[in-house]
C-alpha cells in the first residue's frame, strides 16, 4: 500500500464524513460549512487523480462562488435553529423511499460501468483546460447554460421569498 492509496482512503473517509454532516447538522450554517469541507476533500481526491485543473475549479467555483450563494440564501431566508420534527409523516416516508430507490438505481448503474479508470488516468490530456473547455463548450453546452440559468432563478427566487417575509 503506497502513500497515494492511504491519502485517497483518508480523503474518501473525510468526504463521506463531512457529507453526512451536511445531512445531519441541525443548523443550516453548520450544514453549509460542512459542505465547504466536503468540496475541499473532493478537491484533494482530484489532485490525487492528477486532475489539478478540476481540483482548482472545485475550490474556486464550488467552495467559493456557490457556497457564497448558499450562505446568501440562508441569510436572506433568515433560517433559525428550529428543532426538527420527529413525527413520521407521509412526506418523510415518501422521501425515504425515494432516497432508497435512488441509492439502488445508483448501485445498479455503478455495477454496469466498466473499469476504465486506468485508461483515463494514463491519458496525457485528462483534466487539462483544453479537455475541459472542449467538453463544456461542445458536448455539454446546453446543460452548462441550463445550470447557470437555474442558479440565477434560484437566487432571484430567494430574494423574492425573503422580501415577502418583511
């Protein structure tokens, strides 16, 4: 076992730990800060995969810009430290069932994926700016623009909801 495998295991464990803190944190601010740590640990995994550009974009875009947007929305909505309800309602059961169904679908999809990680990591163009730019502005242009519009609409929606409470 070499140092890269040890670091990968450590980053993977810390990523899962901080992602679970995002879900189970009582305060929205604590949850957002746990999400920031999740983004940083994911960036560490990208560095181990020799995708330094993707790691830098992970820190700049997600841990920087997106988290500022999330914290803005949390502050605008004035979410307090309310005690969560422990009642079992239909929506909770439906949400839990949907989460289990999505987990099963993800596990089935991952079982069908061939093991091609070695060929990706050996490629000289893996994770470079040229490859990322080419993929974003050719194959994934429409989803890229759709996500940017979705973020804009979410921000405007948060401002409208916060303004109606005043």
